[in-house]
């Protein structure tokens, strides 16, 4: 059975495609590809059909990650097929929980940085869209730091499904 993870930010062109790309690489490195499916979406449809922000693509490429992406809007009907919905900030968390058709679906939503034990109290990944390249670098650092804990949590779930 495939475990499905969807990363969600606002427009699905900066943070969530970055998280998708990094986590997909971690899943592959861990030998879990085929067992874990990774994608992303936005809470809003402003950029549907567009590629990732060129700064996101540049940071991913510079750090050896895949860059293929087409933005799309999160659809509440997806909750039935998703195991985990990963919000990039607390605004997304609230929006996604409001969209959830059931309490069980709302429980599937988690903040990405909650998987980083060094994140402290600020669990939001700041939106780099209106800033410079350094914001995209900082975003990548936060995503990478949280991906280790997220991978451990997903591995535990996948192994639990196989048992």
C-alpha cells in the first residue's frame, strides 16, 4: 500500500514544490520510492499550471534536487487518498484543517517544521516570494532540516502498514 504525502503552501510555486523535491529525494535515498508518493499543492489557485518560481528552481538545482513542477490548487476531495498533508506555515495549517471534510482528515494535517527538533517555537517556513535569493536558501535549509524527522515518521507509518 502506498503512503501519500502532499506539501501545501499558498501558491504552490516556492515552498511546497521545494519541500516536495527535497522529500522525494529523501524517500528515494531511503529506498522507499514505490512505497511513498510525494506531491504538492497550493491553498490558492493563483499560479495553477505554472512552473515553480525561477528562484526555487535555481536553489533546488544548485543543491542537486529535481526541479520539474506544475502548480495546482489543493482539492479537499484529496483527503480520502492522502495519508499526510504537510503545511508550510500556520496559516496553511488552519486553512487545510478548515477544508477537511472530517475530523479524521483534519488530523492528517501537520506543520513541516514540527518534524525538526531544533525548530523551537516558530514552526512557520517564511514565504520567500517577495524577498531575495537568501530567503530561498533559508527556506531550503528549513525544509532539509525538517525532512529528516519527517522521513523517520513516514518510515514508521510505512513499516506499520506492511506489518
